[in-house]
């Protein structure tokens, strides 16, 4: 998920939006989702899910379902992608 970052220097909590976005987009398995939920608050995760327009529709739809967020509240599911 973090192929473009130096993992020895990466502090996900210093850049929560970046880290959460990567998990939402590329880490749709139980291990990645569990790590994300242990590392960040639901409020932080939901903020990214609701506001990030770079998420692909399949990823946004999946995580909206997991978190019980209406599609109409997910920016990535509106307008052109």
C-alpha cells in the first residue's frame, strides 16, 4: 500500500489522511482494515471516506457499506471521477 514511501521513516499517524486513503483504496482485506481501525479513530476514517474524491467507486462503495455511510455522503461517488 505504501510503495512510494520509505517504510523505515513512515509514521502513519503523522499523515493520517494519506495513510487512511491508502488503506481505503488498496487495503481491502481484514488485516489492513483491522490495522486502520486500531491506528485511527472512526472519525478520522469517516472524514477521509466522506471527503476524498480520489477513491475509486468500487473502493468507496465497499467502505461505505462497511461503515454504514450512505453513498450520497461519499464525495468519490458524486460527479466525474
